[in-house]
C-alpha cells in the first residue's frame, strides 16, 4: 500500500486534522523500542493480553456496524472485516502462546482502564451514532496499524535480525492485511460521500482524534507495565 493511501480522501483529512496526536500514536516510544528490539518483554506481554481483550470488543463494534448498513455491498464489506477479526483471534492466541500466554489467561485477565476507555468509547459511538461515525471511530486502529507496520519496516533504525518482535512488524505490513485496510478506507470514503461527511467534518474529526489519543494511551499502557507490573 503506497503512503498516499493514508493521505488521501476522508481518512487523509481526518488523519491530518489529528495532527500531533496521530504522530504520537504511530511513532510512540513503545513502537520505537519494539522496532529496535529493546522493548521489555513485560511491556509486550501486557500489550498482547490487553490486545486480546480489545479484539473481542472490536469484533462487537464491527458486528454493530453491519447492522447499520442497508445495502448488501456495504453489509458484505463490513461483515468481511468482522470475519477477518474473528479469524484473527485464533492467530493472535497462537502467536501469544510463543510468549507463554494462553487464551484462558488472557480471557480472565482484568481489563486495563485504557482498554475499557478505548473499547467502550468506540461502542458508545456505535450505539449513539450512525455508520459513518462508527467507521470513523474504527479506522484509527485499522489503518493506523498498517501505517505502523510499514513505517517500522522502512525505518533504518529498525532491527529485524534477532528482533523478537520482527514477526509482529511483518504481520501488519502483510499484503492481505494491507488489502483489508485499503478496503476499509475506500468504504469510509463511500459512506462519507453518502452521509454528508463534509458538513459533519468537525464532529467526525473529534471522534477520530479521540480514538487516536486512546490508541496512543494503549501503547503507553504497555510501557507502564514495566514500572508497575501487573499479574496476568
């Protein structure tokens, strides 16, 4: 996916309007340390556990999005993203097993306040708003992870050889994942055109920027585990 995909259309406008919040999210110290291979394992394990809990709620949000569409093409696109997340969960569990984390442990873990804040915010937007507002709340995660993966691989400071996080970086620059992101960005443009995004841009930007800030807090939650260990 070319970098221009992140900069064009409604997503590009929202991303630009998020300004420093977006840059903080996609270049967070958590990611810088991950790329260098210096991220403490405790931080990554904390992140993996909370990400499992996050994905469960994220799937709920995409399921909610399906119910907000009225045409089969849109329903199929939203359902495809939902199915991708549901299929990703076993892969996530399998990956976590390599970090000595099993699904029972993660499912029973206490949700961090950062996880609650983020997931419930997205779900609240979904219940109170329309399909466009919910898509805007979902896109910082969907497209942001693709930008993170591509930026890390393109960064000269990133170390791949011997880096325990190398496969994680590769997952989010994978062609199939990027194609899914491209579809989500195109869906946002289509729904935005249909539902008056230009006239609603101030509100949409507020939602997007809030979700972006919550993404940054999610990385920080992982780093905080180093100073304040949490029993998983």
